[in-house]
């Protein structure tokens, strides 16, 4: 017994000596570089842990900070631009009233939560306080804007027109693309000889074509809320929907109201000119590919719908850095060089614009979800049958409802509402989930192009300028020619919606 006890002690001593030796060896490897790396790693880990534990508060701060920025910079999309002081006064007065109503609603909700029988935690009370303070600041920002009218506005104005300058929306899922590149699309089409109405129609519809393509966030939200579908399935079929809508747009644009014969240059002439025009874009493509490869091989992160929110901002920063270096090296060697404002100012300007757009989008998402909640709690969907005997009649009703939702709601908020109400009716009526959500996406985009709001057209007006839209309205011609910018996208997307909605039913509906 004593020998066994002795051997156990000796083994413990040896293990202790080994641990001390390992500790001394590790301590010897703790160079200043390793210590600095460990400090940075621990700081990042603590920061991530704090972000996860405080994400509700950070989201509230982000929403309100960005919304205030959007209000102060007047990043709202009205039915018509503010041209007179009356337009400005009516718009910002109603904005102030709306924000004050949000403030009152959040304060009443906080008070009712505190007066309920269930006890409210300190974390929930803090979140309520964040929203009350945020909406108070937003109300003050709109009030500040109300009394700081721009000096270039004309005097007078008509009240009926002034009400059209009240913001109808901030932005939307497809509208982001219109805001980002709409001006480029319009200017390039006009430079190629396109009519104003056709260029405006193409600009408005440009945001409606790629909403079904990877890595669209809206599709990710749909897959997250609906276990019946996956992102791979939706994006896989979305490619064919994109081909259909793009082809239909091309057919309508090249056939309806065509005012001249086809005059295509021969390949021997067109191909070298196209390559020459594409050559300046090659460095930008290489920068984007370089960022993707860096993440793929250095960080083992591939480009998909989940990593895109992290990779795309890095791409934009890399492009800004490339432009800064490239333009700086070529400065003075070209007479028509683009004026470059410097790397720091470029990043700051891009960040300010992004902050306003994100704030507009986040606030719209929140309000759209709230509207969806009101509609859901009103039990209006209970008036409809919970299932149809025919998938054809069910699809007809779905198309009408989804287009109307696209006309009045942001896509993200509408998806939440559709998931809780319309989707279950569609599934029970024999409509395949993937088919239903493809129809939903196309219907939403048709709603974005449809009056009375026509969000994509509002954003097109914002990015191309009021003068171009007014110049298009001055052009005469037939009824179609005078309103081609509205009618042509409706024809293309309307036909696409009918094909997407009813042709697949021929193959699986009973």
C-alpha cells in the first residue's frame, strides 16, 4: 500500500515538473509580437461578445442614428420634388407630425409595459428608453429641417401639388439598385440615342430584374422564414425567372413603339469597339476578383448570399483605394481627368451616403413590419378561405393580393406578412412553395412599378433629376408615347408575372 502511494506521489511530481517545463517553454515564446497579437485577438473577441449581448440596443441606436441622418440630409423619395417653399413647408410639417406620432406611440407603449401585471426587466426598460429617445431626436431633426428651408426654393406654390411632395417611401429592395446605378444606366442609354421615356423605363425596371439572383437578401429572408424552401432552390429557379423577365423587357423595348429600323454595326466593327470600351473596366473587375480570392484562400470564406454583406463593403473600399492610387499616379497627364476628392473624403462621402440610405431602409423596414402586424392582428385574412379547391383560382387571388402588397409595402415587411397569412393558404391549395415564392417576388416588383406610388419610378426621378423627367413629359405623341416610361415596364413585368404564375401549374396542378 505504501509503495503504491509512493509511486503515485512520484508520478505527480514528474507531471508537475513537466508542466513547469512546458510553462517555461511557452513563456520563452511570448515575444512582443505574440503578446500584441493576443491583445488584439482578445479585444476583438470581447468586442464580438459585447455586440452579441447588446445587439438589440445597437440595432435601435443604428436605426435611429441613420434615420436622423436621412432626415437631416433630406433623403426621402416624394411623388414630386420640392420646388416651392409651400412644398417644403407642407412636406416637413407632415414629417414632423408623423415622427411626433411615432414618439407618442413609443412613449405610450413604454408606459403600458410598465403598468402591466407582468414585471418588466431592466434590459427591456432600457430598450424602451432607447426608442423613446431615438424618436424624440428624429422629431427634433424634422422640426429643425422645417425651419431651415433651402434658399433656392421658389416662392408660392399650390397646396394640391405640395401634398405630392410628402415622402411616400424611403427606399426598397429593388430600389437600392436604382439609387446605386440608375443615373449611369440613364446617361448611357441617352448617350446611345435612346428616347427619354425608354431610358427612364429601363432605369426604373433595372432594379426589378435581379431581385431573384444570388445574393439577394430578400430571398435569404424568405428561406429563413419558410422552412419549405431553401436559398439554393430559390436562387436556382430565380436564374430562369431573371432570364424570362430580362428577355421580355428586351422584346417589348425593341418591338413596341419602335421608331426606326434595326441598324446594327457589323461584328468586325462592333467587337473591337466593345473590347476597347470594356478595357477601362478591367482593373475594377480584377480588384473585385482579388477581394473574393483573398477571402477564399486567406480566410476560407467563399462568396455567397451569407458572406456578401461582409465582402461587398470591402470591395467598395478596395475600389476607392484603387481609384485613389490610379488617379494620383495619372494626375496632370490627362486634360479631361476626373476630379478626385482624395481617399479620405471619398470614403467619408460614401459612408455618409450609405448611412442615409441604410437609415432610410431600416426605418422603412420597421414601419413596414409594424403595418404588417396591424394587418395580421386585424384578422382580415380570415375573411378568405383557408384553402381553395383549385390551384388555378388560388393563384389568381394570390397574384392580385401580392401585387397590391407590392404597391403599398416594402418587400421585407410584406414577406413577413405573406409568410404568416397568404403563404399558408397557397400551400394548402396545392401551390408548390418554390413556385409561390417566385410568383411573390415577381408580383412585388410589378407593384414597385405600378401607380399610384410606383416606387422605382420615384427613385428614378430622384437619381436622374427632375429636369429630365419634366423634359420627357413635354414630349408629345400618342398616349403610349407620352407615358411609355410607365406603360412599357408594366407590359414587360405583367406578362412575365402571368407566365411565372400560371405556366408551371400546367405541369403539376390537378
